[in-house]
C-alpha cells in the first residue's frame, strides 16, 4: 500500500462502494427495519411486558434486584447489531461470491481487494449502528417494568458502539467468506443461536458466577463483550465486567475477525 | 506497433487435488487497437489466461503486462486500463441497469455529475435507455451482455476482455453483440476475445491464437492460418460400416493431401476441387456412403490439423 494511493487514488473508489451499499440500503429500508426490529420487539414484548404481567418468568433475582427489562435492554441492542453483521454482510456476500458472482465488478474496481473487504466491514458497522438505534426505543418503552437506564459516560458509549459494530461487520465478513454458500443456513444453528443464548444477553456476565466453567467458557463469544460493554455504558447500576477487559476483547475481536475475513475474501476473489 | 497485452511464459497450476496445469507456458503479444481472438475448446486455458490479465487469477510463474503495467505487481493500476466482460452475468442484482453503470463509474473515481452523464450516454449508445430502471433479472441474455459491455467500457479502458461473450445467446443477440464488438475498433479499444466458436473468431478477429491444453499452438490472421492448412477444399464423408480400407484409396486420388478419420466418417483435404467429388464418390461407392459435405478450410480445420480433434466436445 502506498500513501498517495490510499489518500488520492483509492478514496474515490472506496466512497463509491459505500455509496452503492447506501443506495441498496435505502431501497431495502422496509425489509432492513423488519429484520432488525422483529427479534428485539418480540423478545422485549414477551420477556419484559407479558411475563411481568402474568407473573411468570425471570425477574432478575440474581442481578441485585434490577428488573429483567433493565438486564435485557443492552443485550438486545447487542444482538441486533450482531444480526446486522450476519444479515447485511454475511448473507449477501455469500451470494455475491458464490452463485451470482456479482461481487466481480467491485473486485475489479481500481483498489486493492482487501479494501473492498474493509468496505464491507465498514458498511456492516454502519448498519449495525442504525440497527442499535432502531432497537433502542423498543427496549426502552415497551417493558411493563421500569428500565433503569442512564448514560454514565458518553465517550465510553461511543467507543463501545463503534467497536461492537465493527466487530459485527467483521464477523459478517468472516462468516460470509469462510462458510460455503450451501452451509449458510446451518450457520444459524451452529453459530448464531449459540452466540445469542450464550452471549450474556439475558443475564449479566457476573451473574454466571455460580457456573464457573460457563462463565469462563463464554469469554470466547464476542457478543459477551458487546452486551457487557453496552450494559456498562447504559445500565451502570448492574454488575458488569471490568471496562478494560471488554474494550481489549472487542478490539481483539475486530482485529482477528477482520484478519480472517480479509484473508478469506482475497482467497475467494483471487485464484 | 506498440503492444496492448504481453504475456511471457505464463504458467498456472492449481494445487488441487486434482493438481491441474491450466497453462503450461503461454506467450502472446496483442497489438494496440486490434481485435484479438483466443480460440480453443473448453478447458484449453482461455479463461485462465483472461483471468490472469484481468487480475483475478495469480500466475504460478511468468509475466503479464497490460498497457505496460504488470498485472501482478500493481493490480489497481492495471484495472484502470482494462474492461472485463466475463461469461457469467455479474451485473449487480441489487441495482438497476442505470445504477450498474453509474456506480461502476463511481468505483473508477468519477464524480456524481460525470458518472450520471456517462451512464446516460452509455444507455443511449447501447440502446438501453428504455430499460434504464429495470433490474438485471428482468433482462434477456442478450441485453445482459450488452449492459455488461457498456459497463466494462464505462471508465474508458484501453483494453477490453470478453470471455466467451456469446456463449448461450440466441443467434439474433449473438449478431447484435458481434456488431458491438466491431464497434470497439472505432473507439480505439483493443479487444481480447475468447471463444470456442470458430466462426466468431474468424469473423471478428484481426488475429487469432489457437490455444489447447494450456499452450498457444499458432497465432496469425485467420486468412493466414487457413492458408497454412495447405488445402483449398475439405470434404467430409459420412460413412457406415467398415470403411478402414477406403482411406488409403482416397489418398491416391489426384490432389488429395490428407485423409483423416472424423466423427462418423472420413475427412479429406485436397488442393484442388476439379473433378474431385466424382472420383471421391466413385471410390466410396463400395462402402455405405450416407452424406458428402464440401467446404473451404475453416479455423476448425486448422485446429483439427494441429490437434487431431474437433473444437467442440
């Protein structure tokens, strides 16, 4: 990579790729919002509206008396962001690299192939942020029990959202390039479902203490750090992981997943 | 004359398994402004050659330059010099026809107004204006290829690569695309065209390289290649039963240069056609002769003479 090229020559092409993705997003806004909102909407409705009113289910006994809605809110935002990484990056990429080969025109743009992959991560991150923002009012206003939320530190919130959305985009790139198109359906069962259920979405990480092996085991899951990061930034009243730990882990996740994704992208686009 | 494309000792091996030697040392020089045909059967190495020139395949060894730019050393720069139409429909399915052209221009660094103008100009030039708002799925195969050619030249490349551009097209669309390719000459664009249709290579190309099993066998103008066959007339005899003995008898007829087995009969090359047919039919009378076809040598004849097999499998 040469300096003049990144600054002058490649900027236009990179911006062109972003513009194309933005155009496609605007055209598909309704399906985008539907797929973004559905899971958190139903989760928050059942767990935080229906359950408290029928006197059933989780009431956050282990989390210092906080309402389950408070525990759930940051987790559902994190899940919405990770879903975007998969729905907005992995699934289309798998098609574009596989059956339709329509990635070709973008791979033939006058920029290095790795930058085309980076653009996928960046735009996946943008969609992650939009998804997080779209979900926020749902998880805040629907619950029947009060949600104890306040932003303790705006800079921390911004950093967490940035890292979490980049990690989601990078995860999408890695899955979209590594998983064979014929196995993309299986990916939901093998990757997405375990990630969500074991991602500290429905419980704070600290609450796993009684099951020590699980508390250590889930640390491999990047969603844990997204949930915990958002929990720290949005619901500081809940027990949470040390700030340094989740920031470092999210940074590592971004780097490792980007590395895997970019390498695989190059392998898939250059014979 | 300057060279638009230069390939030196290109080798490509796929590690496999199975290990495949796609190219075993391709040398070629395509001149600026010419339409160059790469003719060969499926699996000959045409697509691999184009893949290397267009930065999508890395050669195992050898060197490829397009407009003097080493395609391995500096792919982004090489891409500015090339336009690519592959044998698949690679149009962006999420974008309209106009957007396919517009964003292609943006990828090449053009501004918004310039890209819009260029897209409209191309829609007009390629008679696609009434389909500007259509999505790629709504287009016929012929229109898809036309759009792909328009997109490939949108950034005004010096060299256009067309990989089997008419494969699977109906005859009418095929003719229309041929006209478009002939139009590239007027725009000063060098064209490298791969095909396994000998009539396509013959009609469009200034020069043709015949490629088989990963190497270039010959390279010249279609007329010169056909002259090399050394025959004016090719007679194809369709026979039934045992006709092994006929070949040697035919060889003795005056003017006959060569007799080779061909699918379902014999192929005979002769330097003159005067009185030829009568003698051939006479010689074949004791055998079960089903059909006789006379033609001039084609690029297919050249290919058969070089490889002993037909172009189409």
